[in-house]
């Protein structure tokens, strides 16, 4: 049985639209808790009252396109609150934090797909996060067409779901590129697997990171 006051760890679930991150985080959390691990689940943008308010602004349709830099700054404003109020306290308490998106999403969506580049995202990452980085990133990868079809089926889309196909292709390639650069910290997972098999794969990978 794991020590319930162990060192904790931040594990982030990433991927394009329709990858099933939210569903899988809950399933993996249940498996880890059953194995005796203390787990906290959260999401970005969100996780705090301020973060959820910012999420509403980011996901909503405001008539005109949101400037890319505004989008990026709002993401990091929510992230700063998330780190201070939720992530850092949970890690200090020895919990495992499972986060639905984190800074890799900013590199993929705002840095790559919005065209701001890595430099702007990296500068904010250093400013807001200091030395904090995920202990592991689980990239739920699937073909763009499959992901968009799944997103359409859920029936509660946001303005990111309606972006052009090229936007989503760029997001996917940015994720894959980042994962290829640091294979020890990323796991590329086939998100077209059956739901339970995918949950088992993700749980096994996190537990391997924890054992390491």
C-alpha cells in the first residue's frame, strides 16, 4: 500500500478536442485511489473561482475574435491562481494532482496554432510557474477527424471546437513535437483504445512514473 503522505506528483492530461481527457482523469483517479494514493483532480483553465470565471471568458463567443496575446495572458492569469490556490498546496500535502491540460496546451494552442511562438509562452511559463513543471504528461493522441467528431457528439462545444481543420492539425503536431523532445517526461497514448483499456494504460504509466 502506498504511503498516503508520499511525495505527490503533478501529472497532466493533454490532447486535442475530443480526446477524452476529462473522462479518463476521473477513471484514472478512481484506480489510483483504490490503490491507496491520495488524488486531487482539477482542470485548466479553471480549478479555482477566478480560474473558472476566466474559463468562461476564454471559451465564450464575444462577437469578435479574441486577440491571441489576450488569450495567452488570460490562460496564464488563470494558471497563476491555480498554482497558488490548488496545485502547490496539494503537492505540498503529498497528493497526486491529475490536471486536465496545463502549459503544454498553451504551447500547442497559443504558441503554435495561434502563431505566437514558443518564446512568448516560455517567458510566461518561467514567470508564473518558476521551477514547477509536470512530473509526467499523458498525451491522448487521436486523428483530428475522430476527435472533432467526438466533440460534436458531446453537444456542448466552445469556440475552439469550431476552429478550422488546419488549426487542429497544428495543435496535434505541436503536441507530438513536444513529446518527441522529452520522451522521459511524456507518454503518447493511443486515445482510440476502448475506454477501460485506455484507463488501464494511463494508470499503469502514472504508476511507473511514481515508482521511478
